[in-house]
């Protein structure tokens, strides 16, 4: 009898959680995911890691202002992998805003010398974009 009580209670709690979750307003924003790669120069790896261990608050603020969220950089075998989600309406304009920011420019003066494009990057492309082949929400 006690077992049935707990099963019924668990069902009711789970059902109520589902109802409450569906009643939560969902923002109607489009999210576009971006991933890219670049190599890190071996002699600059420690410097690059130290910079990103303590990123400048103003740089993080600019990323958010330009509609970038859930931004991550990973490292393995000399390669940096970047992932972020874009929630804005005009990526080109937001990237232009970021590129014109003096603090971001100062940050890039420190980080860019640590990097070099991968061999397969198109001419003039720094972080080479990657093709998404699978995603699970």
C-alpha cells in the first residue's frame, strides 16, 4: 500500500512540474549556434591560458552586448575550439560593434599573437568556422 502511495505522489509531483514548466513563458528568440577552430602557438599557450583564466570584465560585457551567450573555448592538441550562441538579429552589425570597441581591440592585441589559423581556413579567415552536423536540445 505504501508503495502505491509513493508512486502516486511521485506521479503527481512529476505531472505538476510538467504543467508548471509549460506555463513558464518562453522567450521567442532565435538562437544560432557557431563553432570555429584556430591553432594556438605552442610557445604562447601558457600566456593564452592565463589571459582566459582572468578575462577582462569589459570584454565579457561587450560579448553579451553583442548578443553572444553560452560562449566557450576549449583546447586540445594545439587547437582551440570555440562555441557560442547568437541571439541577435544582425550578426554582421554586432561583430562590427565589437571590432570597434577599444577595450576589445586591446584584448585582441594580446590574444591574436597567440593564435594562427588552421591550414584549411580560407584566406583572411582567423577562426575557421565549423559545420554543425548534430545538435540535441
